[in-house]
C-alpha cells in the first residue's frame, strides 16, 4: 500500500513536533529549566509547523531528510527572485487551502484548521524577512495589467493583445508582447504587431513595426504603496505604411509608469510619455497620458478566481499647430483563468469621447501568461 504525499508530510511533521515535546519533557524531568514551545512569533510558528519541509530560513531540507521527491515548484524563500514576486495575499491562500488550492503540489497541506488568521499573517511576515535584498519590488506592487496603460512592475510574460474596430473601417490589430525580467529592477520588452485591414479588393494584412524596449524600476515602497518606473522603446519601420501597417519611420518612445495601492485591493496606475519619430513628415510627434483605476474581487472568501474590473482614461495630442487632444475611455474586466492565476484574460471597449471622425470604437482583449509561475498547462 502506498501513502499519499500529504499524509507523509503530516506524519513527518507530527514526528518532528513530538520529538521536540519529548525532548522538553525529558529535560524538564531532570530538573533543568527549559523554555516551553510557543507560537507567539512568525519564527515560532514557522519552526513548529513549516521547518520540517521548508528548512531553516525557508531554504528547504536536504532530500535525505525529507523522504519524498521535491516538486518542481518547491520554493526557496531566501531566493529574492522568486519570493518577492508573490503577494503575501497569494501565500495566505496556499497556507489556508494547501497546495492544491492554487494548483501546486498536494505535498503542501492546508493549515486552515491548525493556524489562525493572525498566526498565518505572522508566519508570512517571517517568510518575507528571508529575502535579504530590499531593492526587489514586492508582489503587492504588481497590479493587474490594464488593456492600454502599461504598468511599472517588471515581469516575465507573454501577452497577445487584439483590437477590433466595431465601427468605421474594418481593421483588426494584434500585438504579441514578450517581456523578460532580469535582476531586481530591469525588464526587456519586445513587441511584434500584425494587422489586417479591409480594402476595396478584400482584406490585406502583414507585420507592422517591430518594437524593442527597456524598463527600469526607479522607486518601490510597500510602506507608501507606490512604484515608479521609466521605459524607453524604439519601433523599427518593418511594416508597410502604404497599407497602414506601419509608420514608415523609426520612432522613439519614452514614458514613465507609476502605481499606487488603494484600500480594499484597489489600485491606480498611470503612464505618461512622448512619441518622437525620426521623420516628422511621415509621423507626427505626440504626447500621451493614461490612467487606470481598478479593484480586485477574489472569489471563495479570497482564495479563488480573481475578478478585476478596471476603468481607463486615455489622452493623446500631436505637437502640430492646431491639434486637439483626443480623449478615450476604456471600461474593462480582467479575470484569472486557472487556480495558479498566472493565465489571465481581459476584455473591454475602447470608446472615443471626442474628435470621433476617423476614430473607431474598438473591442479590445488580451490573453496573458506569466511564464515564470509555470507552463500554460500548469496550475489548472
């Protein structure tokens, strides 16, 4: 008869805890003063309930001590690159629901009956302390991504963004993003647009202007709930501007992005910058400002799928004399698809508010995959 991994983990934990209690009883019987086992601090709780598998400092126990094969998702809480990305909110879900609650290994059992909410909060705070490098932005500052407004937190993501004209000329625009984080505060981004345009002879399509960018986090503070980044991009004229698949000139773009935590799992994000084409005869210089405000509603008392309605306000204006500012609004909602919540979709409507001539209402949506958290088929 084989024993499942959860049962094995519980038995090992009980044997370890029983050994501690027996040792204390033996020393006490001999007349020697010995401190009793307490669960007052995060470290106390970790050493009583977690150290059997996660090891001193959350770095893991040796394979020979564990007695079972480690899953690929087994964490090292002293590894800042992995531990700082996660929200303590997500850690709480794993501790309360067990690994299966978020699509991880069943080796991690549920502590819902063993630990109170206050004890879970204390042990999470202790786990946070195991990363000794404060320059890593914490996961609480990684807000849900809006459709248009970019965010400040560096990521490892694939994202496919699609916009379909719902009025005016027929057009479908797709943009595939690849974002790769390196180090504590840096990210490289590449984008490949593919567009389809309705014409007199039917639909035509092709690749647009390829984009490469670099993001750097300038400031992050959980105490103030703020994060600020700067990004620079260059678009290479690889698209056919005659078919409206490109600008026909190299275009540089630079912008700043910022985010702020609001009460009750709410947040606000802003982005502002300028577009600077090399040939202003083919594309005008322009400035833009974007803002997204949203709030996350998690299901199952905070442990299940997350729904995040957002509302964006967009403004852009060309630098040409007599140009007017274009204003758009974008109501949208993002939802997590799987238990691990690293695969998400967002759907919204981009609606011009003014200057509507030549500007179409668009159906906009994306699919996002955070590949650092696992493969597309993981965590369901």
